[in-house]
């Protein structure tokens, strides 16, 4: 299971992902980098076929600023993603002689967030090549863990992260990922978090993640304190 989420705050964006890859056909589970830089002020992550995502990583790494500085970032992503999807769809062998039918497919989602010409964007391209824009909604998630991420986001909606500085968004994103890590055996760390403002994209180091988790614990302690005194 994969979960990638993007969150918009008052002064920035957060893109975050788990790092566990599960291949049920082969009974494998291992960590892998899902979140990548996209120029100086953006990042992207994907869910789905590792073969497709590998090809996309090579393309995105070779021309990140061209994508981000395009007049329409969604179309710029779509132009690069769709041919790769088509190639893998055309060459995918669904039935392999001597093996049980595999559940694997080349279907892949891509989610990118950042700033283009000073304006925030949160864009995904789905396995059909369709573009989705979520900067106005302020939240989006992809991957098989996306429904659970959406539920977690709804539970945190009263904190109005879209009205708070991006540092708060980092805590919310990490809290959601860690909650999914606790409840799903196929979501796992280490967690990757990228904090994005007009000044640039900052990929948090492990020690920064640890500091953020300490702040999440303080947040949870404060919630318990309020609940303890709620009825006087």
C-alpha cells in the first residue's frame, strides 16, 4: 500500500509519503523513495507500477524547471506521463505461462505540488492520463491508502490547516502518515515530508522528522488536557 498526500497551508504546501513498497505477487515488502524533488520550488511522488515510476523519475529529473515553469503545470506533466503509461500498457503481458494470474498492472498515479510563477499548484495525473487540480480544495491523496488519508484529514478539519503556517501542515501530514502506519501493515516508514514555500522546497531530514514528531506529541497532549477539563 502507498499513501501520498498534499496539503495547502496559508503560506506554503506540504507533500508527504510513506516509503513502504508491497509486492503481494512475490510476497515482498521493502522501503523505497517515493517523494522526489521537482526543481527548486516543487516536488512530486507516485503510486503504482515501479517500472512506470522509474521511467518518470528519469524524465522529471532531466527537465524539472521546464515542467514547473510551464504555463499549465498539469498539461506539462500530462505530456510526459501519458506516453510512458501508453508504452507500458502496450507492452504489459497480463497472462504469463506457468504462473498464476498477477494482480499487478502498469496503472500509476502522479501527484505534484509546488509553486509556478509565484502561485501554488497541487496537480495529479491518473492512470487514464486525466489531470486533477486540488490547490483550491487544499488537500489530495493518492495510493491505496488515500481513502484512509481522506478520513484522517476530515478528523483534523477543525484545525483549519489552510489558515495556518506551513509548519503546522508538516505536523498534520506527519500525524496522518503515522496514524496510517499504526493501522495498516502495508504503510510504513521512514516517512518523507517536503515543506514547500515560494522560497523553495525543503525535504526534511530524519532529525527534522523527529523534531516534528515531538511537536505532534505536544499537540496530542494539549488535546487530552482540553478533553480532561471539557465538562468542568
